[in-house]
């Protein structure tokens, strides 16, 4: 089980990605100049379950989706984003 402080750390890290600490451009999709913020979001990252936060690949997928502004993405695009920003090791 993940502890409370570890869960908070994961949630804060995902929020940092959303605040634009990472370059969110993709080689395949071109440049996207919009800013991603948590204002008016339809999801609530603060409610991330501890069991989900423990899975590093799942958290990396969440970070990639946030970095890509939740645009529809192929698995290859998500994997490229995860490796580019070093969210976790894949493979």
C-alpha cells in the first residue's frame, strides 16, 4: 500500500506536468501552443486512488495524457511522450 505522503507526491507531480513544466509538443502532431491548466477540468486528480498511484506505468500514462492536453492519442504517441519526458521506463 502506498502511504499518504507518497500519494500526495504523485498527485503533485502530475499537477506539475499540467502546469506546463514539460514541453508538450509531439514530433508527430506538431506544436500545440495552448496552455494546460487545471482550471475547469472535468477530472479530479486529487481523487487518485492509492492503488492506482502505486502503478508507475499508469501514472506515466496519466502524465502523458495531461501533457498532451487529453487529446486522443495512439498507444505509440503516449509511449513516445512517456519516453521523451522520462516519466518512467517502458519495456
